[in-house]
C-alpha cells in the first residue's frame, strides 16, 4: 500500500503541476487583454496557479524521493486548502440563500429587488468604488445596446427571457409604467406611477440606462448568486477529491516515515 500510495501521489501532483502552469499562463494571457475588467482578474488567477504549483511540487518531490518532511509539509498545506474550501463553500451557501425573482406581468423574465438579498451582497454592491468599477464593466459589455439588435420587434422583446442583469440594468422597473418603444428605448414622457427612485434614475442614454439603479445592483446580485452556487457545488466535488488525495498522501507519508526509521535502524 505504501509504494502504491507514493506512486499515486507522485503522478497526481505531476499532472496538477502541469494544470497549474496552464492556469498561470492563462493569467498572463488575461493581462494582455484590452478589457480592463478582465485584466483585474489577472493577479488572483496567477496567484491561484502559483499556489497550486507550489503545493503540487512539494507533494511530487516528497513522494518521488520518499522524504517524510516534504510529505508532512504537503499534507499540512493540503489540509489548509481543504479547510479553506469547506469554509468558503459553507459561507457561499449561507450568503446566496436569500434572494428571488419577482414575476413581471405579461413578460417571461423576472425582476429582482436589492433588499431581497443578504446584507453582505447589499453592502458590497452599495460600495461606491466597487460599484463604479462594476458599472464601467457593464457599460463596456454593450449588452443593453445589443437588445434592439436581438429583438427587432416589440413583441419579440416582451417575449424575451432576459438575464437578471439585462432585466435590471437595461430597462426601468415595470412598476414605473414607462411604455417600451423598442428593446432599447422607453417613452419617459409619462409620469411614473411608482415612487421607486429607479424610475427617475433611468435614462435612454446608452451610458446611463439603469446602471445606477438598485434594480441593476439586484440583477448583478442574482448573477453573482448563481455563479457562487455553481462554484460552491464545484467546491463540494473538489473537497471530496482532495480528501481522497489527502488520505493517500497520509499513507505515503506513513510509508516514508517507516523507511526513515528503517534507515536509521541500520
């Protein structure tokens, strides 16, 4: 079992090192991208690849040379990763638990309200500096301006299944009562029937839209909730896999410790 566990750990970490190098390479590729929003993810991606490579290198060398000290270090680092994954996953499920969409009469999409989400989401999205950065990314994406190209007629637009961000950032809330002229333009000459501040914040200008509305922040919150849930589920699977690797690593370390003891005995 000892030699088998060392063999398994060695090859698992060898392939993981290759994966880590690909992650680092992807990070450097992102740094050359013209989109500032994507470039902002460069450092986290490169850092993640670097950490994975370091842990895998320690595990590979420890299993290859049968060095108990390196395997101890590898197991400690892997244990910290397992704890971090578990904590993040639990928090992700707790934070993303609240929040749901509200049906829009006569439409196939839903609208979202910021107050429905966790206080953590609300705090992050109401941070002026963070929102300004997110807002610039939303404007640059040009998704709102492309709606009129995707939906040529008003009937098509009303039957469209808009994403949470399209429903919240590209149009005024339905309660405002503004008639839609097309997918990108609303008749604002009507007096809003709601006191919702978003009704006054919405403008047809391509760089304004409803990007400063709470409905837009709620759309982003819903998008983040969905993404976090996917990541959390992936983390559960990753946790199970890494737990198996940790168990095999413990066997390899025990075998290395036994080899060291025999060597000293001789």
